[in-house]
C-alpha cells in the first residue's frame, strides 16, 4: 500500500477492463472486412464477460456485485443527490456507474451471442439476428460514450483520476 492510497481494483478487474476495451474496439473496427479477427475478438469479449460475472461473486471486495450493484432506493437517492450536485464519493463503483456496468456487460453478451448465432445453420442469413447484432452495437457505442464522459465528470467532481485508477488499481483514501 502506498501512503494515502488504497488498493481498490484488483489485477483481474483491470486486466478484464482494458482487454474488453481492446476486444470491443478490435471487433468494431474489423466488422467490415476481417471476418476471422472480428469473430475472435468478439468471442474473447464474450469470454471476458463470462469471467467478470464469476469474478463478481468470488473476486476481491470492490470487484463483487454485492459491493456495487444498488437496490432501486439507493440508486434513486444517489441520482437525486447527483441532480443537486451533492453526490458522495464512492471508493468502489457509484450506484449510477454500477447500472452502466451491468448494462455494458449485458450488451456485450447480446452482441457476442447474436454474432455467434449468425455463424450457425439456424441463424445464418436471419435478418432479425443481424439487425439485433448491429442495433446492439450502436446502442452500446452510445452507452460507452456516456460511460467515458461520466468517468471524466466524476473524476473532476471528486478531484481524482478514475481512468488512472482503473490502470493502477489505487485510489485516494
Ligand atoms: C477508453 C474508454 C474507456 C474508459 C476511459 C473507461 C473508464 C472506466 C473507468 C474509469 C471505470 C471505473 C468506474 C468507476 O470508478 O466506478 C470503468 C469501469 C468499467 N468499464 Fe470502462 N472505460 C472505457 C471503455 C469501456 C468499454 C468499451 C467497455 C465495454 C464494452 C467498458 C466497460 C466497463 C466495465 C464493465 C466496468 C466495470 C469494471 C469492473 O468492475 O470490472 N468500458 N471504465
Ligand atoms: C463485442 C463484440 C462485437 C462487436 C462490437 C461487433 C460488431 C459488429 C458490427 C459493427 C457489424 C456490422 C453490422 C452492420 O452490418 O451494420 C458486425 C457484423 C457481423 N458480426 Fe459482429 N461484433 C461482435 C461480435 C461478433 C461475434 C462474436 C461474431 C461471431 C462469431 C460476429 C459475427 C458477425 C457477422 C457474421 C457479421 C456480419 C453480419 C452481416 O452480414 O451483416 N460478431 N459486427
């Protein structure tokens, strides 16, 4: 432990996050021409999400869903305070970030599964599945933009660098 700092994100969480960013970007950028790379990156993203779900039950304290996934009342309370500019700082994920995190995990699962379905005899050429795959990607891109802006916003509000914390694992006490 470093003076005044506390370890919040364990190594698996950080590795998971930046691998997911890399795989998502790779799958997105290869969707037009590099089919093999596209599918590999998508499957790895799917595997990362599966890993994160397991880690959400057995990981270190702040990695656990029980530590950050809020009950509706807690979320509503946090959003009310946020609207008045008085939201408290959280050492782990704040309730609003937690909802975004669960949403992003679910969306990557939907994108990966519909992608896989398109490669099966059953789903090949199915326009509904193609539309679901493409639509889920668009929605997720918008959510990611919001996720990044929110991380920068909360960093400024609490005078800390949350993006750096997701790299080093440390936060101010
Ligand atoms: C360069 C772009 C990105 C930046 C700067 C970024 C930044 C962050 C930060 C700072 C956190 C911690 C939030 C907190 O302290 O509460 C976080 C968590 C998270 N982000 Fe991102 N993010 C990026 C892209 C993405 C993408 C593309 C995805 C998914 C496709 C994603 C999914 C997640 C998830 C699932 C978590 C929770 C981490 C965990 O507990 O395992 N992020 N991100
Ligand atoms: C996070 C993971 C993924 C992302 C971000 C992603 C993104 C995309 C995008 C942007 C497209 C183009 C959609 C359009 O036509 O407008 C696409 C198409 C496609 N993806 Fe993915 N994808 C992912 C995972 C996968 C996986 C795991 C597979 C299969 C193993 C897959 C198979 C396909 C196929 C077959 C198409 C072409 C569909 C068509 O002919 O229109 N994708 N994907």
